[in-house]
C-alpha cells in the first residue's frame, strides 16, 4: 500500500479519534468520515509500517447507523467527529469503548449481565475461588443531544479577500472554516459572531494573525448559564483597549436584546475584554476588563449556584453534569459523618455537591486561581464545611486528616503513580473516580485493584454527544 492508492474497505470499528477502522492489503486502515458498518472507497493519505490513514472518497454501501449530519460543515470541522453516526449507535460505541478498556487495559472481566469480575489477587482468594462482582451500568445519554454546550470559542481570521471571518478550526489545522451556527452550541453564538464581524468590517478593525503577530481580534468566546439564562461575551484581543469599543458594546446589547425579545433566549449580562498579546496559540490572556455588566455570570446545578468568569473551569454540558455529579454523590455513600477529599477539585463544583451530605470536604487543587474561585463559590452557597488547599495532591494529603471517601477527577492523563500510592496509603473506605479518558482510568483501576480495592460500579456518561469523548464514574471499595 502506498500514498494515493484507492481502496475499498469495510469499516469494522472506530478509533478514539473518531476514525473508522478497517483492513486492506493486510494493514489496518484508519479512515476519516466513515462509521462502523460502512463499505467505503477511500484514498490513502499516509502509510506507516503496519497501518495507514485514508479519507473517504465515496460511501459504497452505507451503514444502517449512518445518518445525514445536521451541520453542513460536519466533515471539515474538527469539533464533532461522529455526527454521521446515529445517536443510538454513538452511545453503543462509547459504552463499548469504556468496557473494552476496562477489560483490555484494566484486566477486569465483564459478562453479558453487566457484572464486573475483579480477579482474585491473592493466593488465598484463588484457593477459595473468591468471586467479587460489581456492576457495569448502561451509559447515560441525552434525550435531546443538540444545543447542549454552554461555552464556545471561535477563532477570528481573514479570508483571501481581506474580509474578517469567524468559525471553527478544521481538524488538526489552524485553518478557519467560516461558519457561525453550530448544532451543539446555542443560537446566540451566531448573533454574537455576526455582530462582531460587522463591527470589525465597518470600523476597519483587523483580525490577529498568528503568522505575523499583527492585528487585534483573536477569538470570540461565549458562556451561558442554562439555569439562569445569563450570557457572557468575551472578546479576546491583542490590545488593552478596542477601537470603537463603545459601539461594539452598543451593537451587541441591541442585537441580543432583540433576539431575547423575539425568542425568549439568553439575556446578555456581561461583555468582557480579555487581553492576550503573547505570540502563542493559548486562547486567553491574563488581563480581563468588563466592558458591560460584571466580569462573571452565574449558573445553577441542582440547588447550587456557581459564579463563572471568563477563565473559570465549568463543565460545558449542564444537563449531563448534573447526572455526572449526582452519580458521584450517590457512589460516595455519604451519611453526614464522613470526611471527604476532593482531589483535582478545580473551582469546587464537585466539592460543593459532596458538602451537602458530608461532615467535611477538603478540596485540593494546584491552580491558585481555581481555589480562589472555589472559596467564592462556597461562600456564595453559604457552605461552611468545605476547606480548599493549594498544592499537589501527593504533597498535601499526607498532612491532612484521614478521609473516609476520596473523590478524584484528574485530567485526561489520569493519576500520577505518586497520587495512587498516596491514596492507597490513606486507605479510604471508598474511592470515587471521575474520568474523562477510560484508557487511563482502566490503567489506574488496575493499580487500585492490586492495592486491595474492588471495582463495584462503573457508569459511563455521555457528556459530549457527536464527539468521541465519554466520561465515566467509578466506585471502588476497600477489600476488608
């Protein structure tokens, strides 16, 4: 097989990046824009020793799970990788992805009744034929998997005619696809982008160029509180002040007020200028200034209120976030007597959920700004049984009181080995692991199993419909 070859291939599986997987000429072939069950004619674009990459040229026989994408730029945009797959099929694929990683990487076994078998790990247990079962739960999907994102970031650029454009990056590139309406974003995004682009064109305000470092407007970001109806618009610019700043504020307020009156949508509560003068592809800079309203909005998950600034971490799917957090709270099994550690606590979103039923919650996070936000959120909700500490989990937890329950919500790379060892030394009764990558989750669960913990429940949650990502909540209990 060589580059530019045309091959016919049956798609048998999907990769973690949303590529269809098939075989041709004895090689695995990763095919863009193909879904399980398709037979496609594909063009080879890159060849490695044992596998190759290709893109779909023609769908010869469509999969029963293939659907027409809602978004007209779904194939070229890098945001949604599997919009051409029916939502039911997406859920099946994600559930199988979690299950496969638990079995293949973690060494657990799952039978058809969704029981999880933890292999006996001592000679005595093996001699006794010990069987320790947990439950692998059916994935929690969305009834309506559209318009769910409460945050969107749009790069601003210039087309070949010198006109400002906004949209999304094409997959694995920094080429902007000029498109203002997204199937998984709120309708107000289109109004914001069209207003900003009209202002730029009218007053000859240039888009920032990554190549030259010249120009002003870099990105536009929106954040929305689904429970409160509040909307924030963030203009990211390579400047401390914008030309015709007041006119932009006036135009955005007018356009969004009209939209709210017509459709009863979100109410504009904040316009923020974020300054980023660095030659970097990092979106947000350090300095922010409110051009209208406050420099934050508020939202609610359940009975809790969270204050969200332009830089706050906040889950992008509020409906599924509530399902995720309620699952974590249920798995924690709190009675009001427990001390809980929340490692990688961020702005305290999970900590405050746990505090409603715990004796005390101690949140640990390495980012000082996040801890300050967590403390503000605790005060906002009149929660007094939460303490937040800045530092690395492996450095902090040996110095604080023993936890009955430990909750971890690490980044995609999972837990450092030192953190796993620290948790095992602490020997909590229960560990609740919230994961955004089931491969690193399975790796870490294997270590906990070797350290004497039993996998009791695993609950996948579809936080990001039409993408390949899936969250999982797991309960581990100490083998006593």
